[in-house]
């Protein structure tokens, strides 16, 4: 069987999981969101993820989610693929989100393992099959047991991957050994992407196809260089570049998406506004994020370092913001 992922050459490299910007009143800031999309496209990415983990999907209304997807599609104009988060712990709601994403013009959906209600593997399989039957869109599976409690087992994944509609996996386990277990079980061309920035270089170097990433929001060009170094087997270079990002990666992972939003605020892209139950960072966490950005250097975050009022910041000022 020819797997549809043969045609999904775009599902590779570092793909940013974009946050959803809100204004001071807590409403969508679509102008800021468009800026985030355009920045990724300008860096040469093949795809972006919207309305998923970093996008605070659980706090978005269906209409807001539609607006996020439609804005991304309008900005992309075919220059990159738009992957819409469309997961839920209710199969019916996941199907509705998937159909709405399809109507809004998404190129694919990212669908997470049902969370909280702890389904058995047979239930997880049936959940994803029901979504697949409802849509013509390609589906990327998202396995992140730290958030869902239940994992997507290797056997369940292998069964799902027999359908060409399932084109890839975002693996948020951080378990590099899983890559070696999965590769013999899956059809040629099925895409395996890390969901963990800290272990992404090892994942890619050992045959993974890329990373759906937080840190790529901050330094997309640097992430692209890391991926290129891995593909060219210049692993020392890839590890060095990853080490430069390591302090910020650790800071972002601790409090995602509040830390990501604060980092992008420092870079002039958006307000740090979040929605409850997520709150903005405390002072100590802000200092950690600011110091980590200053260590990277403004030449590698590839944008003028400004605050959200538009005033240029000296790199030394970031560490004390």
C-alpha cells in the first residue's frame, strides 16, 4: 500500500506550535497572530500548528478556533501547510472541531489522545477511527501522556497507521528508544515528529522527521539550522546549537504557554495575556525567560528586539525586564 505520507514531504523539520495572542481585554488579537504566522513562513517553515497545546485550545470558543484557523490559512496562502489542533476527550466534539477545521481551510488536523476519562486502547483506536471516517483531512496523532494520562500504545498506533489517512505522530513522551521500536511497525513514509524540544536533536539524528516545537516560536532560523545539521550528519554542530537554546527550552517547558507568551512579548510580537486557569508568569520566572533570551542573542532570534509598545530594547535590558 502506498501511504499518503509519501506525499506529506511538508511534515518535516521544526514546526512551531503557535500560541494564541489575546489583547488586554482577553479577546483574540488576530493582528498579532498574523505576525506570528508570517514570521514562521518568512523563516522557511513547511507547516505551522495552530489552536493546539501552546494555543490554549481548551479556552477557545468554536468561533475563536475557526477564526484562528482561517487567519492562518489566509496568511499562509499556500506558502506553508496549516495544521489545526482538533482534539478533545469527547469523540463527538473532536469530530466537530475536525469538520470546522476542514471548513476553515486547514491542510491537516492534529488530534490528541483523549484526556481525563482514561479510555482503554480499544477506545482510543475507536475514537481516532471515528474522526477519520468523518473527514477527508490527513490526521496527525498526538501522544503526550504527561497531559492525557493514557498513552497511545505502539500496537494501537501501528493499527491506526494502516490507514493512509493517518500520516504522522507527534510524540511527546521524550522517550528516544520508542523511535527504534516504532520504525519497524509503521508503513514507509509515516512521519515521526518529536513533541519534546529537549530531546529533539537525538530524535531527529536517529531517524525522526522533525519536531513540533515551542522553541521554534522564538528562534525559527536557528531551529532550521539544527535540523539541517542533523540531516547532514553534522551532529556536533546540531548539539552545539541546541545547547545554546537549552536554558530557554527549559524555561518554556516549565510553564507552557505562559512562558512562551512572555518570551514573545519581550521580542515585540504579542502581549503576554493568558486565559484562566493559566496566569501570567511571576517575577522569578520572567527573569529566567529574559535571561535565557539574552544568552541566545538578538541575531539568532532574528527580529528587532522590542517590547510590545514598540520601543527597541537593548539586549542587556532584556535580562532585567
